[in-house]
């Protein structure tokens, strides 16, 4: 993914340490880029959206790098549910079970453009 560096970033690579400077344009592996985007250290250049099929949800969905891109897809009239990469990472970090994912998906389908702000489970301690 091609990105613009907003803040100095220090990375460890197989070739050693790498320092990215503010204003630099770099191409990064998606996993690293997504983490740095969520930390506010880089921004993607160009539109970064993906349409995927989820076996768990038995449905197509979009993943957008930013909330702005999510809103663009909503404004374009996309019928599929749209998640920001931040929402996806939050659900992974929280360990949301399959049934929870299905419930969230149903809500997002009913309310296009809605976002996952908090995840809680009354049964979890």
C-alpha cells in the first residue's frame, strides 16, 4: 500500500532498522500499513477499499481503510455492509465470537454507514 508518512516511524525489517521521515512517500505491506494508519502515523495515498466474501457471515462486505472512505462508499449507494479497518481490528482484539459478528453484521446491514464504537458482552466478566 502506498502511503504518506505523517510522523517519524521506526521499523524493524529483515534488512535491519528503517526510519521513515515525515512527508516521505513509501510502499508498505498492508499489515504494517493498517497498524500505522490506525496509530495516525501514515495516511494511504489513493482510495483503499476491499470487497470480500465472508464465509462466517455468508455475505459480501466492504472494508475501508478510513471512516472517510467508508462514508464515500455509503454516499455512492453501496448495498453491502461496510466496515472500517479500525472496526475490524477492534473486533479481533476483543475476540468477538461468530454469533457476535453475525449480530453486529445484522445491525450494520439495517443501519447503513453505522460504526462499531463499543463492544461489550453481558455474559463476559
